[in-house]
């Protein structure tokens, strides 16, 4: 998968995670960063669980799960 797909899937996953976790997106650049970081986290978690996702839809689901986990962890530290 090329860099363009990473950016597109990252943007979509970040936007969806933002919608699910706090009701709105974060802007294009932050959505891409959250989505790409989510893809890395999701790939690591799925690997630990022995889950394999392939194709564009599998990559999107992996990135979305990772992005939701990332935003959830961040929300734990933001609550003071």
C-alpha cells in the first residue's frame, strides 16, 4: 500500500474515531496523524491477539480500532 493510501486511510480512520469518541473530527492534519498512529497501534494489538486483517477495509478497521484506543488513552490523561 502506498503512502497515498496510508494518508487516505489515516484521515478516514482519524475522522471516524473523532466522531465516535467525542462527536467531531480534529481537522485534516490531526485526523491523518491520529489515523496513522492508530494504524500502528491497531496493527500491534491485532498482532498480539492473532487477528489478521487484509485489504483496504481491513486496514481501515485496524486503523480505526487503533485510533479509538489512542483517543481513549489520551482521554484518560486529560481528565483531571
